[in-house]
């Protein structure tokens, strides 16, 4: 009986399987967690003719839990939330759990962004940050030139 090496006949499949198991499942510490080992909220960034829109999934939070800062061209969205379960007088603990969640995500604004026109709102677990584009960056309609 002859043993076959995977890479001899199915190099693409072997590489795909190895990459999946070696990279995606073991790389959680860098991509999905913050410095405090809490998960980072997922972010979508959309662009239209007038603005950039940052959508951040952060369910269970309140708008007061967020801090949004702009320092030069670096937009930073962060949060720090402490939740302590308090007990009443005369109670003893058999178990008490604290909850501490924090994250910080930073994004460099492109040259076309208008740093003076940034707005944010939080609704249904999604934080939306809208960054208007500079007027000169917005697409202009085609100009018709009259022939004389």
C-alpha cells in the first residue's frame, strides 16, 4: 500500500483546510478582542456621495456609555462600562459577579472628510457616526457646455 501526500493531488484543498484551521480559529486574540480581553464591537464603514457612515454594533449599551473624540485626523470611539450587582443590607454572598467592559476603536479620516461636520446617534444597539465629506470632494454633475 502506498501512502499519498495530500499536497501531491489536492494542493489547493490541503492549503485551504490548513489555512482555515491554523489561522482563523487561533487568531481570536488579535482581531476580536481588546486589550482588556473583551470583545470588540463589529464595525461597517459605508461611503456615499455626501458622507462616510461608521456603523458599530454595540447592543445593550446606552448612548452615554460612548465617548467619541477627534484628534487631528484620528476618530476614536471608546466605551467603558462597569456593572456591579449590589446587595441589600443583611445579605451574604455565595457568588457575586462584576461586569467590566471597555473597548477603543480608532479610524484615520481621509482627506475628503469634513472634520467640522461629524454627528452620531445610537439606536437599537447600533451606533451610527456620520462624517460629512468636504464640498470639493462631492461628485459634481456633468456640466453642459453650449456650442456657439
